[in-house]
């Protein structure tokens, strides 16, 4: 358990301190956004691998028993999370987490017509669904922490974007849902959704071999 707590603390610090201390802005100015994103992504993957391995080695303390209904909730939520991740990663987004720089295409906002934070919503759904489905102390701490971190992060990112003046002219995720869906719909969004579903299928296939747990066993 101590290793898990340390790994979780380091992972969260690595995702809070660069923006809060100005390190991210300084690094981007020094090496460029592309190199920063690449280096930061590699660091995040390494820390995530450590965190997962520490969680797998931690003692099992059951808070509630896993069950078929809870597993089915996770299986139903994850396709949406994967589609949000795929669509959000492919869009420039100055307000939230994104793998691309540049301004928002206000005429063709895609998923940004539905939410300003598609990647964070993907992580919130992923974390919440997995915390619910697992029910042990480490899983609830890990996945519930991810979900809470993503939800709280949305507010922090909005505040920083307002201070930078980047929310001006960027409000596509507003208005009646029907109108937002019409603005979002496009062949590109359909391709992003298909990519998200392919990611979901890949994660299902790798879940058992990589983590020793096959979610489809509950179907």
C-alpha cells in the first residue's frame, strides 16, 4: 500500500505542478509545444505504468462486492469514454486538454459543440465506471481519484483560460442539445467516433492478458 500511495501522489503531482507553477509554459516557450507534448506524454505513460503495477501489488480490501450489473455499467459507459477521447485528442482546444495546438474551428467544432472538455470527460467516465465496477479500496481510490481529478480539473482549466483571454469566442458547447448535435455532426466526427470504438475493442481484447481481468466474462 505505501508504494501505491507514493505512486499515486507522484502521478497527481506531475499533472498538477507543471501548469500551477508555470513550468509548462516555460518549457513550451523553450522547446516548443510538440517536444513538450512528446516528453510529457512519455513521462505520463511511465508514471501510469508504475501506478498500475503498484496498484496490482497492493493488498485487496473489499468495500463492496463486484457484480454483473456494475460490470455491465462499465461496459456500457466505456464506448462513450473512448469516443470522447478519440474525438477530443484530434481537436485543437485552447481551453482544455488537447494533443493539438492552434485555434478552434468555430464553424466545424465537432465534439467541442457538445463539451469543452471531451478528454477530461472521457477520463471522468472511465474512472467512475471502473471504481464502481471494482469495489475494492485501491480501485476506488485510484479510479475515483482519476474521476475527481478530471472533474475538478475542468474548473481549473476554465479559470486559467479566462485569465489568458482564450474563452472569448470559444463557447461552442452551449445552446439546446439538438442544435449542438447538428453543429457537431460531420464525417470527421463519425470517423473519430469509429476510431474511439476501435480503441474500445482493443482495450477489451488487451484487458484480460494485460491485467488478468476479462470484463467480457460478466456478459
